[in-house]
C-alpha cells in the first residue's frame, strides 16, 4: 500500500528510453490496442508516403497484406535518407525509425505541408511491432535495417545495388506485436474493406496519386483494388451521393489563404490551401467529412466549423435578398442548413495542430476564417448564377425549419411521457432496471418478450438492466422524425437511455455505461440488429463514437459429451457447418456428441444465458464502431434506404456467401 505521507524521491522518477514510452502507453500514440488501433498502424505509415506525394516526389503507393497478415507499405518517393545524421552520428534512417520527434517535418525544408508533424507515426508503428523491416531505395543502393520491438538488429546496410532505372522510394514491412495487440491471431485481423475505404478517401483528397491495395490472404488469387481520381472532392461528393437524389450540381472551390504564424520563435508569413465540395440531396441525413493534410479528422475541428458557418451565412443572406425570409422571420441555423447535406472540406496547412497523435480533430484557430472565406465566395457566386438551384436549397432549409419547430413543440409534450416510461420497470416489454449506476452498468436490448424474460432471470440485477423490444422496430433510415417519435419501442428506448436524440443528444445524461444489443442468431435477429444499428448511427452517433455500443455474441452450438458441456460461438468468415465440423473434430467419438443449435435466446435457460452471454467473465462482446464515416453512411443508405437497385446489386454480389436459415 502506498504511504500518503512519503515524499517523492528521485528513485520514483523513471526515464523511459527510446521507444519504451510507446510500448508502455500505446493509447497515447496509436489510440489503444484494439482493432481500430491495429488499422491505425497502417494509416501512420501510409501518411508518410502521402507526405511524399504532397511534396511532389511520389505518385504511387502500394499496401500489401501478406498471407501471414504482415503489412508492407511501398512508395516511389525520394526514400528516407540513410547517411549518418549530422547531430546524432547514426544513420538518419535509424534515427527516423527509433527516436521520438525526429524527422524531416520539423526543419521546414523537406515538406511544405505534412500530415505527420508529430514525428511519432512510423516510430510508434516500429515500437508496437513484433518485427519491422525498413528498406530504402536511393543513392544507387537498396538499404535495409531490421528491428525487433523497436530495437535495431544491426546497422543500416546496403544489401544490393539499385537496378538501373528502378525508382527510388521507401518500403516498410511490419508485423503487429501480439504482446501489445492481444487480439492479433485470435480475435481480429486487418480488414480489406476498412483499408480500402480509407485509401479511397486518400485518393480523392490527393489528386494524381495512385493507391493500390493487395490482399495475399485471398486464395487462389490475391484480392486487389486500385484508386486514382482526377476529380478530387467533387468526384468524392458524387460518389457519396450515388444512392441519393441530388437537388443541384456539386458546389466546389479551391483557394489559398495567407496568414502569419510563429516558427522557431519568429513570425513568418505562411499559406494554407483550402478545398471544399458539397451538395444537397432529398435525404434528411447529413454526411460531413473533414481532412487536414489528407488526414481524415473524424471529430472535425476548425475546418469543419468554417465550412458550416459559411454555408449557413450565405444561405441566410441569399434567402433574405430573394425574399424567401421576411423581416419577421428568424434566420436559419445549422440545424436547418445541415439537413440533407453531403459536404467535404480539406485543408493543407504548414503547421496543423491536432487534438492528439491520432489526429481526430484539427485545432488551428486561423483555419475557420480561411475556410469560411473560400466557401462564402464560391457559394455566393453559385447561388447568383443558378437561381433555380438556389430556390431548391432555400426551400429545403425552410422545410427543415418547419419540421424542427414542430418537433420542438412535440418534445415538450413527450417529456412527461418519457418520465413515466422510466418509472415503469415492471410491465412486460418495458425496462427492468438495475440498482447500480455509472460506467459499469449495462442496458441489454433484447429481442422479444420470451428472451427478455429469460434475460431478466439470468442477469445480475446490480449492474445489468433489460429492455425487451417487441418485434422489429421502425426502419429509421426511411422514416421521418415525427414518425420515429411515434414508435412506442423507440420512445421506450430513448426514455431508458435518458440522452435525447439528434441535436438534443447528451451523452453525459446516459443512465448506463454501455448499451448491448442481444438478438437471436438467425435471420430475424440479424434484421432487428441492423434496424437498431441504423437508429443509433443516424440518431445517436455519439454513442458509437464514444465506444459505448456493443453487440452480444450468444453461442451457436452446445455440445455435450459424457456430461462435459462446451459452447461454440460465431467466428468471422466461418460458416456454421464449418464451425460445427471443426468443433466435432475435437472428439474421438463425434457420433456420440449431443449437439444443440440455439436458434433463439429463449431456448436457453437462465443459467445457460448467464454463463454464455451475460457473465462478463465468459462472454464475448463486439464493439460497434464507424471508423470510416463515409463507408458506414453508404452502407446504411444502401441497405436500409429507399433506393432498390443498389440493394439488389449488393444481394446478388454476395448471394454466394449466404446460407439458408430455415
């Protein structure tokens, strides 16, 4: 036990050498040790290659997922320097790979703009990799150095002459360390689609650069996708809206903004580049993407603020000038001008300031005014030259304003009803609350009254609450907010959480630490799960963003052999028959094994449900994330939206992967 009276001494201060700090606190550098952080390793290395592209030295990047799940990122840039460093006396390559905050992005000469200004990215990857090989093609040779958990295994060596005419560049191959990423080899791996979606974004934002993704795990032939886009953000917006009905052509613009910044203790004049594109559709959903030096900033920041404020201000000015808004009318707010908007903004800044090493939010104050200026000029000109489209945009905002006003009044009426719903915890189909509060408490959303009854008996009443849902909830992708708030099941769900929805959502008011979706392992269960995910993604996205939404994994099979019972759970990309065959292969006498396939949660008694699905010591929970907002938005629009052809195409493409559930 620590003595509170003892004074701290020098013996208590620990100096972390080299990359030890990264291995000790990986969350500070790569955002954690989960599957999201695993993919972040790839992004950090690719970001360096993109920096070379922005400097005009690279136009091709290739990412390869090898059969053993090692990753190679190759580019045809200038190659990391290998000569002895003038300060440290070791190879510059070794310094770049092992010394925190060392790199070519601090002096200002090598890169005009860069995504990796912290100088930590590739070093963090090196630190949390079981092994990493850095190979550089430059100065007439192929240079190489190998590392184990961040430690060099010998000096940088020239292993072969560079063939005549061969391009220069850097090739980084790494394998994540299972000591850091506990799920590697067992629970998670690199996801081709996740990486492809990210690289598609990068190719749109970095015009003139080809990005190729190859997956050697696919047999008999590798899977491959290549991205190259000349249209930039205009093309990106069209891609995002391909399943929606646009009400006008894409509005876009590019501009430069000069400003004064501090560099090495003195003021200098600098220039930032701004690019944006946006388009309104007939949808009620909003899609916003923001990039800083090609880095996706999912939490937005000052560039997103500048875009939003400019759009709202220009629409208000135009609406009053054209008489759509009268003197007595209130101005539009962001609540009205965001509805149905698909917008992307990208800035290139010589010294971006991010909220953290994982670069989720841009913080530079001067960016907001710069973006606002570029957007205002281009959007005002568009409205002056396109009065028909301008009228459609204003009418879209007027309709959103009328609906919001009506909903504000309805919310006041619903407030009393929500309080009564929270108080009623005993009626079938309603909330069975828990006694504890705080981050350890859990709300299970359970499919049906039967399963809900079993869950209520099986749960730990101290920290686990149960909310049974009758039938399939409303498809909120197609419904208006008025209709959504009329749904009894959704009203009960909103009331139980206590957070409100959309702009009223406040995660600080959430009554539970996490929400867990618990449905049957069949087609109906999957459908209900998708409907719930659609609702949370569209109306409570912060629940996902704050990593507080989970999916429970009940077992598929119960195998009993000589009074010994084992449960088997779903596995990614493994069909049920394959899973069962593999499970039975563990027994000498498989014909004597009693197999029970759980079609529904109601088939398990309370003890079994607790043991397999509710008990934190034994259960498996899947964290719901939307790491790529654009891809998630497209998936929900395609699967749950009103447009049938994209959904039909998806079903046909994936029909061979499906199995009948009868």
